[in-house]
């Protein structure tokens, strides 16, 4: 995912003034970027829960599994919306 962010940063630096080109907006609303973000947030919340509650091994595995499924579910709810936003962007030229 770091390479996607780097590519977006390079494209944004090329266009400092004016509206963003369609290619940049499409990359910003890429559904895969949202998937990574939601998975990261839910896993971090799961780890915080594990650090405070300290369940057994089975409970820990269950918590991480639930965090993964929640992150995937939330990102799938927004998957279609992100795709529609990137398709609706009008060309700037």
C-alpha cells in the first residue's frame, strides 16, 4: 500500500495549483485504499482490547478474527460508493 500512497503523492506534487486531475481523484478513492485503512483501524482497536482485557489464547484469536471480519465488512459497505465517486469525476481538461 505504500507504493500507492507514494504514487498519489508524486501526482499531487506535479499539480500544485488548480483542481486535481481525474487520475489523482480516482487513486484517492480507490476501494483498495479504503480496505487497508478499515482493516488497520479495526485491528488496532482489537489489539487495544486485547491489551486491556487480556483474554486466553482462544479469546485472543476470536477477537482478532472478529476485527478482521469487521474491517472487511465495513470496507465492503463503502466499496461501491468509492467506485462510483471515482467514475463520476469529470475530466478537468
